[in-house]
């Protein structure tokens, strides 16, 4: 069974009109649906390679890790004024994921206080990112500068954070979550997943809601529920849908325990 067996049925299950996910979501944007096809095509093309990585020997994984770490630090030094100052004594070629002590940590407070100097694309500013988030909240998802997805944290810690994801980073976020499905189908003989349920943010300014919108329809039949629903309502709707698997951002989602025949309790 090939990895792509888990991805060959492209179909979305319509959510009920009284569903809070649907009620809060702006009307579909044809421009965004056309634009996101670049991400969809890249995702489908790269899933098989991502599945293979799960079987790589540790030494090969570590080599790729270190290569990407060094490239990341070089980019930060060259293109971010804030990182250039704080990383000026760091030699990228000597870095290894085994020891990150040479890299000073960056906090959420650092990010929000120095956002414009931290980003590596001079077109990006915090004011511009916040204006883009306001448009997304009002009109639905959109790419910023035809490349970036801007999302915000929920602010549950008392401080909201804003993040700009470039095309590759956004794609990698979805690949990381999807590759285990292909691996199970290929190496364990698990049947392809055809009914995928997600419990996530109804707000597409949040990463979970935005990712779901970008990659909607990439595997089987999908059903999305708002994280703000009560646990009893979530359980009832999941049992009605009978998913093969459930992913959730809900804090304490361990209370959703899948048991036999797709029933959730």
C-alpha cells in the first residue's frame, strides 16, 4: 500500500448550517481557494518523501537537522537586524542540535517588542500584520504579499503573539501532521483514513483554523468542529460522523478517548 493511498480521495464533507464553525466563518473566497492550490499541489507532491523520512536512520536525521539549523541561523544573521546583533558571536558552521547553548533564547515578549526588526522580510511590519489579521477576521483567509500566512495566538497567557509563516514553513506544518498517516498505511498495514475529524479554532486568524482552510480536502472526508463547543456536543457530533481519527487543539483533549468502532467517549 503506497503513502498516496491515504490522499487519493479529495472530498470535503459539508458542515451543517447550524454548526458554530460554519456560522462564524466568512463566505468562501474564490481568490483564496485558487491561491491555496499552490500549497495543495506542493503538499500532495511531497507527502511520499515525508513518509520516507520517518524510516531514516538517526544519523541521517541528525545531519539534516544540523544542516537546517545552520541555514536558519545564517538567514537570521544576514536578514534580521535584531538577530544579527544577538547572534554576532555565533559561528553557524559549528552549530549542532546536540548543543544549542550558544544560541540565546527568544521569548514571546522579545518577539512582540522587536517584531519589525526580527522578521527577515523588510516588507513585513507588525502594524501591517495586524491590519492583515483584521481583514482575515472580516473576510476570510488570504495570503500576505502572495506568500505569507499571518496568524495570532489566543492570548490565553495574557499576551497575544503574532506570527508570519512563509510558504515553505506553512507547508511543513501540514506535512509534519500528515506524514504519520502515510507511514501507518505503508508500514503497519492500517487501512487508509477516509474520515478525518478536527476540533479546532473557528477563527482563521488562529493557526489551527487557518491551516485547516488552506489544506481542506487533501485527504478523505473532513469534518471540523469548533473548539468552543461543549465537550458533550463535540462527543455527540463526532459519534454522529464516525471518524477514523480525531485531531484536536482543545486543552485537556485527553477526555476524548476513541474506543472500538469509531465511538468516542
